[in-house]
C-alpha cells in the first residue's frame, strides 16, 4: 500500500514538475528568439517574471520532497535555542505578506504578551509557520482573513494557531491531508499548485520538538491549525538550553 501511494504521488508530481519546467523553457526560448527590435519593448521583462515565478514554484516542490525524505529518514537534527514566539511569527509574516496582499486578504497577529520563551530550532519553526500561512492563503478566497494567535496552554506550553476563512475540509479530508504523498482531491484544491506535503511536514517538525499538532475544519467554515511548543516550564529536560538565551 505504501509503495502504491508513493507511486501515485510521483505520478501526480510528474505533472507538477513538468508545468513549471515547461514555462521556464518556453519563456526562455521566446526571449532567445525575440526579434531585436522587440527586445526593448518590455516583453523580456514580462517573460523573465514568468520564468522567476515558475522557478520559485519548482524550488518549493523540490524543497518539499527533500524535506519529507529527510524527516522520514531521520537524518536531520534540531538546533534548539530559546526564542520569543512573537519574533518568529513577525519574521514569517514579512515573508508571506506580499502573497497575502496580492489576494486582498487580511492577516492579523494576536499573540499574547509575556509568553515564556520556547525552546526550538528557529529555522524549522519558521518553516512550520510559513507552510501554514501559505496554505491558509492558498485555500482562502480573495478578501478572506487569516489570523495567527499565540497563548499559554494549561500544560505550560506555548500554543500557536493559524486560522483562515477558506474552503475548509471534511473530517475524512483532514485525515488525507495529514498523510504524506496524498493530496486532497476536491473542486477547490484540484486547481491549486503544490505537493500537498505542507501539513505532514509541519506536523513532523512540531512532533520532533515534542509538541502537539491538531487540525480543525469544516466545509465552508475555514480551517484552524494549532500546535504547541515546549518551554522549560513544560519540559524541564530542556533546561540546559536556557542559559543560551
């Protein structure tokens, strides 16, 4: 079954990989063969923009595949250090702001003050948040709203959530979305670019931090992804990292 699932994933990815590659090659050839009198008329700039967009999409696909392979093989280690979760969230907002503005969406940050420091690998947690924010924007229509919230959980963890007003998912679709190499097939998601690995990668990274990961959603009512991150109070075994703050 695992082999069949991966084969199906690779078949789907063949289309995802060919689409940006064809764009890169096609627009590159248009620039190459553009008559000299038209090379200063703005067309090369337009074609270069298409090539850059296709290149970024291709890079995202390759990164997702490499990331999930790395996680599954257990070949990466976390570089833990004390961090302020608001600082991590703010840096991620800057990276996705342009994409969100292009869809006339609203992004709100509602993280409580004076939260304890989380003991995390900042690069990996940024990867988690960027994945979740990108997914939220992708599956939320123009004019929708996305919210990042942060609070202290009863167990002493820091709980972070990303909520959107997008298409939402049924319970069985949530289950599929959390499986590597499986994409949810619906009328809305069918036309969206991507590998479908965003949620499995995010969950795997959070679990490696000894955190929890939960998705709640309903069709037409949006989606909320909540994950927790450890603090020294919640996980005393991490106290050796406290002195590095």
